[in-house]
C-alpha cells in the first residue's frame, strides 16, 4: 500500500530517455578528454569540443568519416594527424 511518504516515482519511458539523453550530452560536451562517438561500423558520428580543440579539426570535417580515414597512419607524424 502506497502512502504519501512511499509514493513510487513513476515516470514515462519517454521522460526517462529524455533525462538520460540530457545527462549524456552534458557529460560528453563537458568531458576534459577528447571523445568520439562511433557507429558499429566505425563511422564518426560526433566529437566533443575537447577533441576538436586538441586536433584542430572541425566537426563537419569529421562527421561521417571512417575512423581509419580520420586517424593517422603514423601517430609520431603530426602532419598525418592534423592533415
């Protein structure tokens, strides 16, 4: 039996998803580490500002690229990384 002090916290699935999405976006945007979001077939969907700043690349230039196109062949060659 529920009373005022034990009322279940019932929210719709849509409201829960909206809150989870908001939390994810906030954490992703504010992360101090460079982050990418990839599809299962390794296409870049999004990059946070930290990644864009660290690499000097634009979001539009990365979106849709295959991860292996976006990353350098040689991590010790800055020209390969920054294109």
